[in-house]
C-alpha cells in the first residue's frame, strides 16, 4: 500500500498521479466527510469499494501501531 501526497492549486485543481488516473479512469466518484474522502471509479461496485476501505483501515491501524512503537509507546 502506498501513501501519496498532492496539492490543490490556487484555482482549486487537484493533481491526481498518473498511476491513479490510469487505474481509476477519467470518471470518478468522491464520498467525503469532515476528515477524509474516498475516490473511486464511477462504475465501481460499492461492495468492492467497502472491501477496499476495510483493507485501507487495516493499513492505517498498522501505521498507527508502528508510529507508537517508534515513539516508545505500547500499542
């Protein structure tokens, strides 16, 4: 799993890396709340999107554990 960083230009344009554009296509859907957003192909099955989010959540939980260990905290 990879973590990407991008910026929004002054005019409000978000750069999406080529690898994501190629994988997701030119039509995408975005679901957002106050803290996060999920981008996915417009024709994606919501069950597949949900399964992918579960995998991403596990990765984030793992990153939190690693961060705590690095800081000397117990997970």
